[in-house]
């Protein structure tokens, strides 16, 4: 996701102008609270709420819009069946919703609608947490997050920028892997097919990729030493991360809407 580089998935929108910490402070308490919920209504409501925040507050590409509108719901539906299979029907109330609806049957074992609903509730919690995480993840770069952590939360810059440098290894490894594969294809190394050939090729990629990673790590370490990284307790910043009034408004507004939504769902279900 966006935390690996200097660009974000979102191409603009109100969320892009907010402080990185504001986009964490708003959703994170809700994400933690959702872990302890039960049932379908609450996670469903917050999944819809998070999707609306993303679609209205960020200019996303068509691919990510499809992920939010179709991909995440499809994932929740599949995970609901996967989790529901492990539910013991005997532990559910006799009058539970869907208990009389048999979705699948194998010998004496029956997969009922009640079992699926229990699994689906768990899957919806995961889907809602994913969508809430997208509020920050799709609209914030790794550099923005690190700058906010260092400047606002006073995280030691040695930790922050070292972590950022490590995260940037990931896309570089992907590029290096493509280069190594292209070189092997040019030499005719990857002509064989089958699982044994695939395993041999994968092991063969590990050594040059590891050597490239070590060389890159040494270059990064030398560059950081040349700039006296870590020599002082603090350092100057080229880009200042500021906490503005709109960040406070966003966090308080997010909490307020979440509290009202939580109360409304609980009242409607009760």
C-alpha cells in the first residue's frame, strides 16, 4: 500500500490534505471497539460508513473503487462460509435465525444458515476493520506518516526514518526480482516446466536476490553515515508536518459520527 513509497493510491480529495496522525486517530478507536462486537449489524454499519468516507473523501482509481464496492464484500461472504464451517450447531440457540435453513449437508453434518451468520459476523468485523484501515492506508504516504510520528508524537527519528528506509526495500526487491527473472529468461534458464523446475527456479532466485539486498543495504548504510544520520539527538526537517484545525475537526467529527452510529444501531437492534 501507500506506506511503501512517496505516492498514494488516492489522487486527491479532502483526506489527502489531512495530517497522517488524524487519519489514524479517527478510525483506530473504532477498529479496536469492533474487535469486541458480536452480530452482523454493527460491523455492517461501520463497513458502509468507512466505504462512504473513502469514496467521498478520496479520489480513487476505478480499480480501488471496485475493491471497496465488490472485492471486500466478496471477501466477507467467502470468509463467512469459511468461519461458519467451524461453528458447532449444538452451541447455538434452538431459535437462532437461520437454524432451520440447511445450506449444505454431508452425511450427518449440516451447514445451516445460523452457522453461516455467525461466521459472517466475524468476516464483517474483518471487512469493516480493513475498510477503516484504508482511510489512512490509501491516502497517506510512508514519508508523511513518519514525519508526523517524529514531529508530532516525538518518536525518535532514528527509529522512524530507519523503518521508512526498510519499507522502501519492498518495492525495490520487486524490481530486482523482475530484473533477475528477465536475465534468466534471456539465458534460457527457465525453460523447464513443472513443480520441480519451479522449486529449482525459486531457489535459484534467492541467492542473487539476497546478494542484491545486501549490496543495497550497504549503500543505504553508507549514505546515512555520510549524512551523519543518528549523530545528533534531533535533526532539521525539509518538510514540516503540521496539525491544523481541520485535523482536529476530522478526528472529533469521526468519533462523534461513530458514536451516534453505534448508538443508533444498538437502539434499532435492541
